[in-house]
């Protein structure tokens, strides 16, 4: 199971684009990258998932460089309601029973 | 409504008094899991179950037991709680195993062991 490293916290202002980077140097060939979001006193919820290049949905974009040793979650024009902890997970979809969320990145959006 | 429910939501107990936190899902999911969340340590997996009668240890299983006798229920048992088990606990379920499968989390159970 590939270990991930994320910044502990980040600050931003409303309307800005926020990029949160996750390092996963020992990612394996079959591993996918998944991001979850957790609001205070709630369980995490799935945001986005990808294998390579770029993935975009209605919530965020995920950028994965060619070497796949890192990934960047991009949140466009954040609002106060985007204040949350963001977790990066890496795993092989065909051999992934344990989940390692780590400490995540606490994003604080200011007015 | 599709959901994962946990009971109780809040619990204060004393050291050594056995307790059970229930978890139930109504989505016919095969995979269920328990996590604890502590400040600075993030979310850590305690136990998981890939199906009825199939359970396995996560990263921090010491001091906990689980059982999966029915598909919908996955109780977390603390036989002899200690203060270091004071934490916020989450139950989660997903249709199957694998990182493709989105996990659905319950509302959490805040436990204080005195």
C-alpha cells in the first residue's frame, strides 16, 4: 500500500483556486489515486479518482504527472463551505482491502 | 434513504466497562469498516469486513473486536475500554472492496472513556 504525504494545512481566500499536492513516491503500476473530503464532525466523502493525466468532475480536478509520484487536487474558486480536511489515498483496485487515510490536509478558506 | 447509521452517537463510560457501538447499512453493501479519528493522527482503520463472517484487522485493531453475522450489521465491541480509546469513531460501507468503490460513512460516534 503506497504511503502518501500531504501538507498538514493550507489557507486560502474565497474565490481563489486551491491546489493541494499529495506525494506518493512508491506508487505501484496498478495503483489508482483517490481523494476524499471531510467536513467537521462528519465522515469523509469521495471527491475524485484518477490513474494518470487529468480528471475533472463537477467538484474538482485531479492532475497526475507522467511519473505518477505525486498528484494535485485542484478546487476552483473556493468558498467558505470548502473548509474541510482533504485526504489522498493510493491503492491497487484489484488488491485493496485496507484504507489508509493518513492525517490529510486541513484547508481553511477565509472570507 | 440509503444510509449508514451508528448508535449511540455520544457515549461516556468508565474504564473496563464493556460496550458495543452498532453500525447498520441499508444498501446491501458487502464491505464494511470501522475507523477512529484522533487529532493529529487522522483517520485510522480498526477492522474491516469483506462479507458476512469475513473480518480482518486494519491498522489499529488492538482493544477492539468486531463481528459480521449479517450483511447489514457490523458492531464494534470494546471488551474493556481504556482512556486511550477515547476517540471519534466512524463506520463505513461500500458495495465491494477496492479503491474504485466509494465508501459511505456513518455520522460518527464520539466516545469518552474515563
